[in-house]
């Protein structure tokens, strides 16, 4: 893992956006994996700015979501398709076309069938080239909650109580309004992305970040499976990095990689 520790989330997102801009300049048709939640919002804002300045476009790309709530009304603003559409789709955003935004079908009467179809759709485009990830305070990535399989494919998952509490802020702080399950890429699916960029900001993520980087690989903290991926960049602010032991080493390695 390459670990970048930045003074603020804004500086981390600027660095992350530049990595994505460089990647898509080299291969404009690359497939982007996109995350929802608060964490990537500054990153997406940087990409929109770069698009407006003519330095970046997703016009030739497809973007696949990590997950979608099951049973949420299709026009609900917190349905992940709508969140991602608002962030990314259109010439005034990142240039991504609506038809090229692919999300799991949370309305399907048979969620497991929808999950299988989504996994197949990712394989049929040849897989994700660059996957953007956040991390839950309980160590989940996408909606792969603690105790779930480290080799799973896209599936229907019950949300942990911690996740429902964390996400209530998007639903008027009303726990009863938060969906209780989701379709999520599995950890095995995510591990097939050719490159991964994980972002984490704030002290609420520091325990999960410590386990992600320095803990043993375990279903207890699902993100730890990323230790087995060959190309992961973790972008942190100081607060999210505050529980790490080996920060001097990570900073030295990062500085070395920046000079390369
Ligand atoms: P957040 O969620 O970006 O809203 O903190 C991250 C996650 O749950 O993966």
C-alpha cells in the first residue's frame, strides 16, 4: 500500500484527483469505480473543476457504482444512482453520459439475481480499471460489513447497526428512514479492480484506518483484505492517520514515490 498523509482532506483530494486525471489522460476509455458517501465529494468537485478547465473528461468512460440501497424509491435523492448522477453526469459535471453510469438495480424483485447481473456486467466490460473507495468507521468497504466473506461477489447485504447510525445524517437523522439492506460489490469483486484508491478523513475513521493498514487480515475489519491487493493508494488526513504506529515510515515511502 502507498499511504499519503495530508494536512487536510482538501489537499488529499487534490492529490487523488490529479492521479485520476493522469490515469485517464493516459487511457481515456478506462473504467472508473465510483463510491458514494461524504468522503469522495471533494474529489468529485476537483474532477468537475478539471473538466471545466478542459483537463479531464469521463466522456469516453463508463463508471460503475460500488453499491445501491435495496427498496429505496428510485426518485429518492439518496438513492446512490441519483447521488452519483448529481455529482458526475453531464457536460457540466465530469462529462460522464447517463447511459455510462452503471448502478445495481435496487428495485429488482429478486435482489440476489440483480446482484449476479451486476457482477456479470462488470466482468463483461473487462473489469474496473481504477476503483475509488471510502471506508466505514466499522471497517466496511462498499457495504461489506464486519463478519462478511472476504471473497464474496456482488450480493445482497444487511446493513450493520453502526452503518445505519452513520448514514442517518443523509435521511434527516431519522434511523427509521435508513434502508436496512443494499446490493454491494463483494470483496472478491472489489479485489479484481486493477487499481484502488481509498480515501479516509476525520478522527471517526482512525480506528478503521489503523486496522486497514496495520491490523491482521480479518473478516472483523473487511477493508483489511486490501492488504492483499497489489496496487492500492490510501489518501488520509492527519486525523484519520492519528492511530497509526508507523507514520514516519509511510511518510518517507510516500516522499520517495513522489520523487520517482
Ligand atoms: P462516508 O462513508 O464517506 O460517508 O464516511 C464511507 C463508507 O461508509 O464507506
